[in-house]
């Protein structure tokens, strides 16, 4: 069951997403009301789950807004919702229902929570007035919209999701009994493995810094952030050369001027083999006129581990004194761009791998968060009283690609909370994602 606080955030969305659909009020007593609800639920179930917010759209192509429930439509029950959906869905889908009040309008809305994890595609068993067709499968597509899968890739993605769900349910049952180890202990092992790689990588970076003066910019003396990730359940690259080729392919998409895991093909700042990993240190002392913005260090291992440490952009602007600020939107840009990079890389390892991510911000105490680079966001300065914030999450590559805003809001919440609960709205996150995806920097 989704958390109530997460569901309340749906009211702030200005547009539908692949995992969220808005519907006008539907009369479930007639086929014309049941059919669109069933079609949306079938598509979301085949997508991996999602939510339907009812009463947030009035008519076709009308703007999203909060509308009161018509008097002739009774308050929905979970039984009525499931009965309406399962008149069409095969296999049946059991959805949860939550009633929440819109914070601005005061209208009560029904939120249908559609589960994922289907081990076979969900199909419509009957049709109604062209709204939904018998013996058809529906999926979520960019737009967003609910349509049949037409291309081989769309069918492959749907069937792969079902295969994974079937395999995951089987593995869950096996893991619970093999050697008495719980799922929590196995998850703990994965976390420990990523932490060990992070620690080893940090040590390698610090060894590079040993001969440098204490005030050298490559030390990031005012603070830095590190990001590490693991692509789970994939066959390792065949070697460092193969890994480097994958890294190059993932770097072909550039969303900002200086993105994550920068690949500069010249010595001594290009990628080099170091034992079982590839390392790059842009901050080598032989680079003249370098500053902390261009002293990144990163590592990659053939079995899907990545690590990078970078400085804060806010320490190199005339808008603030170095070491005093964190911009309201910059974490969305930097971490969002990194997640998309890792998702592209993960696709080169497997169809749609799970990705574990760990982010750590250091040197935060005394800094203030505000809208430093975009005055359109009204936000007073909020101070941080801790020096370090750690964040961790896990998602499939497809979820990162299709629902990046939702992933970032969840992942970055501890960082914004540390700054006196600074605002982190899905609307703001979505707007900033649209900017860097369209190279508007």
C-alpha cells in the first residue's frame, strides 16, 4: 500500500505521468463509466503498477483541476472499483482505494492504487463503445497514454516485466528458506558490497591527493558530494576494454556542459586501467588553471559498480560566497543527470536491470539552501546544521527513465529535510528535469 503522504503529492502534479492517470468522475453503474477505468487499470498493471486519481479532469482535453463529485455518483467503494475493473480484466486485478481531500479545493477524490507484479500480461475480455476492445492488451506509453503495444520493443518490454515478476516471486520464496537467510539479510549484503566499493574508491581518491598542498582545489576543501551505484543481477562486462566501450556509449548523451563520469580522451586525465577497475582523475596537477569544478574523480568496475566524487557548483559562482550555499535546484540537476547516465549504462548490461544508488553530501554544516540560480522559485534561505547527509535508493532502469521525478523526490528528501525542510515539490523537480533533458542550461 502506498504511503498517504506520497499519495497527497499527486495533487501537485500538473501533468499525467506514465505511472499516474487522471480521470473525471465516472459512473460505475454504466459501461461508459466502467470501461475507461478498466482500460487505465489494465495499462498501469502492465506498466508495473501506478495510480488513478478520479475527479481531477473534467471532460476531454480539459486542464487538470479538482472537481467535486456529482450528486448522482455515489462515493466509491473498493468492491465497486474492483468489480468495475474486473468486468474487463483477465487475470483479475485487486486494486486498493483511498479517499483524500484536495488541499486547495476541499473536494474529496478517489485514488485507485493499481498493483504491478503481473506474471502474465493483463488483457481486456470485452469491449465497450470503442473505449476498450475485447482481447486487447494495453500498456502505458509516452504522452502519456494507454494504448496497445505495437512494436517488437514494446512487446519485449511488457513480456520481460512479466518474466521478471514471475522470477522474483519464485526467488522470494526460495530466499526465505535457503540456509535460513531472510530477504533483509540478502539486501543487507548488497548494501554492504556497495559500501565496500565506495570506501575503496574513496581511499583511492584520497591516495591521489596525498602529495598535493592542503589548499589544492582538487581536495575540494569546502565540501563535495559522492555518488556510487551498483547495477544488479547482470553478467559483468568481459573486461576493462569492454567496460570502457560501454562507458563511452553511455556518455554519448550529454544533458549539461560537464556531466557525470566525464570522459576526456587524453592523458593524463583520460581513463586508465588500475587493477580490476577503470579510474579517471581530472584533477591531476599537470592540468594548468584547473579549479574544483573540473577535478572529478571516478571509478568503474566490470561487474556494474560505479563511484564518483565532485565539488559543489555553488562554490564557483559570483552569486554566493564559496562554502556558504546549496542551490534549491542543483541537486535535482546533478543527481538526476547521474541517474539517467547509470540507467543508460545499465541497459548495455541487461534489458532492464535494477540499480542500487548511494549519495553522500559532505561539508554542509552552515550552508544555506535557497533559489540561487533561478529567482522564479520563491524560497527563503534555510540553514543546514549537520555536515553530512546520506541517501540511498533502488529502482529499475525503466523506472528511472520514465519516472525520474518520482525517483528523485524520494531519493533527495533527506537532503532537503536537512536544510530546515526546504521545499522539494514534484512540480519543481519535473520542471527542472524537463530543462536539462532539453539541454536548457
